[in-house]
């Protein structure tokens, strides 16, 4: 999160910057903390626009983003 940024604003910015998707948060699912300087927020969110970046447009963070069939995760 950036200084002065809400959790919702950080979600929207990070998901747009890294994989290239626009999201609308639905609910906060989980908070993970590994000390005061590392906190992860997991959201359920709806895709409202954008698309995964192409490999030639991706950076190291966005290359990790992929779609998975929910059945393959079971």
C-alpha cells in the first residue's frame, strides 16, 4: 500500500499494475501478517475490465499471474 491509500484503492491499483485487470472488491477474505512491514490482504473481487498482460508487456510480477480452472485447484 502507498501512503494515504485505502485497502480497496491498493487492491485496484496492484491488480491493474501487475496483471492488467480492473477489479471491484466484493469482500475481504483473509489478512496475513509477517511482522509490521509485511501484511497481505486477500479479497474476493469481480473482474470489471482489462485483460491479463501479454508476455511482452509483463514485468516480473505480472508474469506470475495466470487463470486457473477452479476444478484444477481442488
